[in-house]
């Protein structure tokens, strides 16, 4: 079978790998779609994503959906041929974080396509993926695999919005209008937010955020634009940049809330520290998600249409072109790898 492998900065290849077989309690999934994420791009360009550095060949990809192909011994609850989204995290289930309702913070978590541990956790940009059966989440009837391919990034955005608390009628600023930022707009709109402002450096990204429900579009490189709000109730930082975070700190009202979901560069980030003190701001981190995954899938199936964010689709064999295209934020938003046949199960 084929898989997309990164060995270091600018070292990407589609290679043959052995077909894995599921053990007891596991399922083999024929992957159909995989979404190229910002962390995948960091591994591609930098050989690292945040603090996680590639030290061995890594099959990347954690935004994956497909159909159940093989059942391991003892598996119930899913059937061969069933369309599923893959929950990318395997947690220990017994640490303090897991038992207190925050399993996304499990220090032992194994996340698909991650160099956080060594040996690395091989990812989902592969034709056959084996995971625990509990991580194969059945899709609602009628939900397309292409639409479901955005389940993981929407779950990240949805978790960040939930971290902000009750948004009913509140003004919100989202900095960064990439896929996570645009999906955070959709989640905030669904949560009842009032006016939603979005900032970015490119008009193309801002246009995507508009499709997801943004009210006011702001160029991050034009801070003197009169459209910038004097203050907002909540700011969600999705650009993963120091300037983006400082825009949030400057703009959020006194006693307001800032949620940092974008992954900042490695090392130290300079921030407006005194404003944290004299405005008594609440600054919250938002790390991935866990229990929201099935709920997020339900929202995508019934309420929120993510399709406008899908800008390109490439076959797995053209993974290099897919990653290069996804790296150009002036033309791309969410880029999908087509790893299997979307129509293989039609009418089954």
C-alpha cells in the first residue's frame, strides 16, 4: 500500500508500506480522504511542528475518514463497509487528566501523524490504517466522506469556542482565517455570537471566513483601519503568531477572554504582558479536543456546511503538489488528499 512519508524538512515522498492487520479490538480502515493540516505543513517545511521534531520517517496526517475494511477479534458496534471518521487520539484513560474529564491533555496521548513521542506515532495518509475500534466513529446517514473530512479541524475549532464560554450575543474577534479560524467563526456563529470580526493577512482567507459567517473582515497588516473594533468580549487567536496574540490582547475588553488555539513558533513569544495585568484578562489555551468529536460530526452533518473551505483535492500520488498548494494561503484553504475511491461503497 502507499503512504505519504516525511523524513525531514522538504523531504516528502509517497512510498510503499506493508498492509497492517488489525489485532483484537482493532479495525482496519480503507482511508478515502485526508486533510492537509498546518502541523503537517510545518513537518514538511521545517521538519518540526512546534516543539515536536521529526527524528525518524513519519507518515503524516490526522484528519482522515474512510470505510471499515477489516474487523479484529471481538469488535462490535461497527461493520465492514461502514463510513467512519477516525478520532486521531489514543489516550491512557487512567491519568488525572483522563479521569477528570480532560483527556485531550493526557501526557501519554498518541496522536496520529505526530513526532511528539519516539518512536513517532505514524499517521493516516495511508491506504489502510489500523486503530482501536472505539476510534472509528460512524458517520450520520447521508453524510459524505468529503464533508466528514473536516471533522477533525472543526473539532479543534469547536473545542476552542467552547473554552471561551457562553458566546450568546457577545462580540468576538478571530485572528487568523485559515481553516481553524474560519471554522471557529462557524462554531461561534452556531453558539449565538453577536458581531464576529476576523483578521488575516490575505483577502482570500478573509473571503473564506465570510462564507463561514464572519460579519467584519479586517486586514491584520492594516491596524489603523477604522473597521477595527475598539473592543470585543472574546478573542480567539488562530493565526499561531505573536502579532495575532497581541492583537487579541489589545482588542479584548477589560476582564475579557482570549483563547489561544493557534500553535505559536518554537521558543519564546513576546506579548503585551502588562495588559494582562491591568485589564485582568483571562487567557486560556485550547489543545485539540476529545469528547467533542462525535458532537462536532453531528453539527457538520446537520447544521454547518464546511464544503466552501475545501479549495483543492489531489490524489495521494500527488501529495507533493498537495502540500505545495496548501502552503500558498493566497489561493488555498483546506486541501484534501484523495487516498481511496469516494464511490467505492456507493449503493452497498
